[in-house]
C-alpha cells in the first residue's frame, strides 16, 4: 500500500504540474506593439519627457549599473500608462546567487505613485516588485530566483509568489525581463519564456514610475550590486504609429584641436553618419572627415584646429538610426569648448580633471577624506578626481578618457585593500606612497599613446578605498595656432 500510494502521489504531482503548464499556455499573454517610451539607460539624457534620477549607481557604455546597496535609478514618465501594457528591460552582469548581500533586493519595480514605499499600501495605488535576495534560493550552490509581488488596487489586492529559485545565471549573458499587465493578470517573462502569472484586476491608478535597483522600502531592502540595466521599453495596445524619433546628441567633446567626439543616444547608421554635409560647426570650422568608432553610438570628426576657450556649437542633420525603417534626426545641436588640457571626454559624468593636489585637498568628490602626504614630484600632475563609492566596481571598461598626447598614467591603489586589481600586473610598480586620512596607497605607472585610455574597475572589498588617477603629459602632438588677427585690422602679405 505504501508503494502504491507513493506512485499515486508522484503521478498526481506530475499531473498537477502538467495542468499548471497547460493553464499557463491556455491563458496566453497579450502582445503589445505600440511603443510608448524607450531609453538606452546609458546616461541622464531625457527622451520623450522622461525624468531620470540616479542615486549611488553608475552609467556605463552598456547601461546603468547598480553598484552598491543604495543604488537606485528612478524614472518618472510624463503621464500615467494605459491599463494594459508591457515593460521590458535588458539586464547583464546578473548573478543573484553570488551578488546577494541581503534577504530582499529589489530588481525592477513599477509604481503608480512616486513614493516607491509602503505609503502606497493605504491607497488605491498599483505596483509590482521583482525581488531577489538570500530569501529566494533553492539551497543548492549558484541557484537563485525571485519573489514577484503585485497589487492592482491597494494592499488588499496584493498577490505574491516565488519563482525561478532553481535558475543558474551567467553574468556574461544579457537577459530580457518583461512584465505584461492585461487588465486581469500580470505576466512575468524572461527571454520570452513565461515564468509565472498573478491576478491583476481592478486597477484604478495608472503606472507612472519605474525603479531599477532599490525602491524606497526600508526594513532591510537593498539594491543588488552588479547588474547592468539597458534598453528600457514600454509598449501598449495598438499599432506603433508614433512618429519615429531619430538619434539625439548625448555629448560633444573636443578631444584635441582637430578632433571632435560626437556621442548619440542610440546607435547610428554609418552611411548617413559619415557624410560631412550632415555636420556643421559654428563658428565656421572646416570638417574634413567623419568616421564611425567601435562604439555604434560614437562618431569622430577631424576638423580644422579649434581655438582654446572658444565656445562652439555642433549642428547635425539627417542622421539615421539602425532601425528598420530608419528614424532620422531632422536637426539637433549641442555646445562645447576646446580646452588645452591633456585629457578630455572622461566617461563618468561626475569624474573631473584637476591640476595638482596638495595635502589638505579632498581625495574624492563623494567623501571628506583629505591628502596627508604626496611625494613632491606628483604635486603638479593632473589628477582625475574619482568617487570612493566606486571601489567595488570590477568590470573591464570602467573608466575611459581621451589622451591628446603621449601620457603617463599612474594609478594609486589602496595598499591595505583586497584583492589588488589584477590588471595592474602589467603596470610598473613604484616605491612611492601617497597617504590620506583614510589609507595609504601604492602606485603603478604605465605610458599610453594619444587616443582612448581604458581603465578597469577597482574591484576591492567593502573595507577598501577607490583608486586615484594621476596624469603627466610626456610630449605634444598638437600644432600651436598663431594668435588671431585683431578685429578691424587689414593683414597684407608681401611676397
């Protein structure tokens, strides 16, 4: 009898699993095709009226990265979403088992109010949270999943369920997370595969606020450090009949007297992007070449020499994106200046270049630590002021800048930190030390030719400090310009 009962129970469980699968298949989720909003999440540039606020995270060329427990990207939509729609976002460097730092870690949230916390519970508000953390693991190494919470009309409608606890994640892979609300149900999908559905009927308040990383819940809720979010898309019912919006300028930087870097907010189509008559510099400055870089969003312009301190404006015309059909920018413009400094186009927005550091000066822009001792020969170097909050970042293309000349780069690494960044093994160690009110730093140097310099992340433990960056130009590769002729003076050239 025991054996028979075991076989029966096993058969029953299998039948229930099959019935559940058939139920999921039968209630197929709707497909939404009308694109309402999209954003690459590579910077704070505003698209289609979106308001974006970054707290303790970091924008990279791949997208926005949650780097610590307090990281949050908040996105306010210009108006509430329809009662049926889809939110999708791509995530890479994602490994919840090995990136777990607490029991509950919000990953992706959508709210109808901007509070992002339990204040919404006593209203008719709608929300859902996708949460990872040590509470949501299978018990076997490397397997981790989520809990999905959803409420269509206040806390009384809240439903929740655990899902994907046996999933194993590859941080090198890019996953698409998709949430579909239909007016009756909320569906959760990963890479096009339906993972679960929850009841979601009676919504009265419209979704309008997206949280990536931490929302505003307290009581132990933290962000999951590590994931990089990109390609946010929100769709609804109907045809995609919006007027396509072409590429917009994200930044313009004079890398050298005769070289301008143009960064767009999305990949641009090469044929239109390398045509010289699609660009204009004011005051008039000749453009002799336009070339695509390895980054599909980036174009380099070769120009006549710029003058130091002069304000310029770049106008772009008829630049197409890579969509099918291609959306084309009618016209866009952005101002920039040429400054005679050794490096430009620092990739992280808050990082800045300063000339010289002395005892008593601030070490980072986000902490109160100061310098105690700097070897005399480094006091006149240029420095890139970094952020101590970035000490845990470990990916390869963490910091980029453009060197106009042959340059010596010195990184000062926390001498007490662990582990020492592996990429410094190809650099030359120095005997000098720099001390601050926080720690002592050991130094490594390497020379780089003119062009883009890329530094990997610090990748140290939480008790360590972020590295420092020192720069010394070694030679000039630029042509000095003669002074401009005085206004109103006629210049006569005799042969």
